[in-house]
C-alpha cells in the first residue's frame, strides 16, 4: 500500500526519523577506548527519566519482560513469598515469571479494568506478621486494559503496614511517557524496554535499581548468569559491558534521551495526557466505552475500547489492517474479541492520531458498528484545539 503505515499498537511504537538516523551507523569496537563515553552518556541520563537521582540503571540486550527476571533474581532470595495484584495480561505474566523462577506469589485477583488495590495490599501486608513477604509486584500501566495504577498509593500502603517488602514496578508502557517518580514512590526495581516510551525498536531491557537493591546484590543465593547484575555493574563502572551490547540500539537510546530531555519529562507526560484525552473523547462520541473502569484509571499511553455486544473486535482490527493500513492492538486473553486497543505512546502528535481515529471509524463502520462518521475525529480535534498552547505571534 502506498503511503506510510499507521502503527497504533501499544508497542512497538513509531521510531522517529531522528532516531533512525542516529542508529544508521557502521558497527564498531565495543572494547575501544572511545566506547565508554557512549555508555556513560546513557547511564548518566537514564535515571532522570524515572524521576530518580539515586537509582542505578542497567541496559541489557533483551526485551522488556526479561527485566522481570533480572529484577527478581537480583533482589529476593529464591523461594521467598511475594505479593501481587493481577488485573490484566501483563500483571498475569509478571506473576507467572516469578512462579516459574520458584517464588511463591500471593495473588490478589482484581477484575480486569480495575487497578492496583492499595487497601487490599495493605491488609495482606498487615496479615503477614512474620514478615515473610519479600516483595510487592506491580504493573504501573496495565497495557492489556489501558489502566494506570496509583503507585504512590501502593507505597503508602506499604508504609502504613510498616512492611519492609521491596516494591517492584513494571513500567514498560509508562516509563518515558507518563509521570514516573521512582524516588518519591521509593520503588526498588523499575522495569522497562526500548520499544515503547523510548521510541526505539525492541531489543533493550532497561532496569533501574534502588540503593537498597544494590546494597544486597552480593549477598543473594539465587542462580544468576546472563542477568547477573554484578558483572554488569562492574563492567559498566568502566564504561563497558560483560558481553557484546546492542551498540546500534545504544546509539538510538542515547539520542532518545536527548529528545526526551529536550522536551522535558513533565512536557512529555502533559503531551501524552492531551493526546490521550482526545482519543477518549472520540471513544465517547462514538457511544463506546473504555475497558478502564473509572476516569482516574485511564491510561495516557493506551486506550482499550470495548466493542458493543454482538460485534467482534478481532474483525475491526483485521479490517483496519487490511483495508486501511492501520494497526490496532488486539484484546489479550479474556479480552480477546471484546476490545481493540489504540496505542498513543511515544512519537505521536495530534494529526497522526486524527488519522488513526479516522481509520478506527472506517473499520468500525465496515465491521457493522454504527458510529456517526466523523464524530470521534470531531470530538478529538475540538479538544485538541481548546487545549492547545496559545499561538505565538
Ligand atoms: C510491552 C509490555 C511488556 C512486555 O515487554 P516485552 O518487551 O514484550 O518483553 C511488559 N509489561 C508491560 C506493561 C508491557 O506493556
């Protein structure tokens, strides 16, 4: 099909031309004396993205979910108890990883569309009088349902229960897009990957560890090999990596950090809110609803849209792709066929999203969902116009 494809899945996201150019490089010697400058430029600038001045960042050649494994094995003794709410496919997979590694997870099941239940977490921690629970696992932004949870509220729950468990936060679809306050929330491990907010291809797992985790690294009994943070820490200190790093992606990450810091993390988050709010207004103008149960749970990086009874979201997604060159996210697990997801994360602006919303309208109509043509686009563009920065002279 001529023209650009419209990629509006919640990761991988669109790679801006500037980052493509930054990665358009010859392969190089990662043991050269000039290489540490790149490593340092990246590692020095990563913590600000998660609102931290104290975290130690790690970059692996892996996808994001590998950092679930890296975080756990480098911070909690094997076999210990963990606590985790489950409210979507990604919280499910995080729990599943912990269980496969040999941890015992107390799961708090919550209806999909809800967020992390701070009160239930507090109760569960208070009930653990023996202080066996070593960590609380949380998915900040549940990409399957389009729900953002309140990490600060969960931190307060730990504090109120006076429980010493570590706090693990999967921020794969929030970090570098939404406000993330690692220091303020006292997060111990924050987890992400390259292909969402960082606007890069998949291939880098990024992990941030608190000083408490770093202090315990050498004392653990867990089996660790590729994801052992100790050789990574020691090599990084000299500006190198224990094995061959994904150098091309590292050049991309370095430029991505420059872009993020140029825009400013607060502006990045504000842009994501403005764009997302336009999408939400479109959804409501179509007479449809979001999977997220309440406005305070709405995610600014992904919207999961529930199709009316009798309609099949898979058909909407298939028509959008085949007829209109628009990729939408599918419904995962129990949401298959019930929702389609619109990703609005990373390198996106109003008119890109207006195109995507047009495509959604067309695909909905093609799939037999009676929406008023143009109604969603009109609602979104009205909002973007009223919330736009004033025109300079
Ligand atoms: C995308 C995503 C992941 C998985 O990351 P991979 O890079 O595919 O391993 C994990 N958690 C959340 C919340 C995600 O959105």
